[in-house]
C-alpha cells in the first residue's frame, strides 16, 4: 500500500518537474529567438549604414519622428525612454 502511495507521489513529482522543464525550455527558446532577431537587425543596420551615410541620417530623423508620434499617442513617458539614452547609441534595434 505504501509502495503505491510513494509511486504515485513519484509520478506526480516527475510530471511536475517535466512540466517545469518544458516551461523553462520554451522560455529559453523564445529568449534565443529574440536575441537572434536583434542580432539580425544589428547586422542589417551595419550593412545599411556602411553603404549609405545619408540613409543613417534619414533613419535617425524617422526614429525621432516616430518617437514623437508615439509620445503623442501613448503618452510622453513612453517616448522618453529612448530619447534619454546615451549619445553613443546612434541607431535602434526594433523591439518585439
């Protein structure tokens, strides 16, 4: 009788651990996908910016206008995050 109880508890523990492992793996997979997308955008930005300096300035102007529109639509606190970042970050990576 006690063997059945401990066997049932063991199965329950294994199922719980398996579920937690699956959740952790899903979370890590999604995080790696996000990193891959960001890396792809960084590579794209490097190619584009090195090929056309005028395009770099246009992208910055477009980003500035986008942030202004976003601030009007979503409120000023949303748009201020990116405007307050350091000057050495010239271009942005789209966020999902």
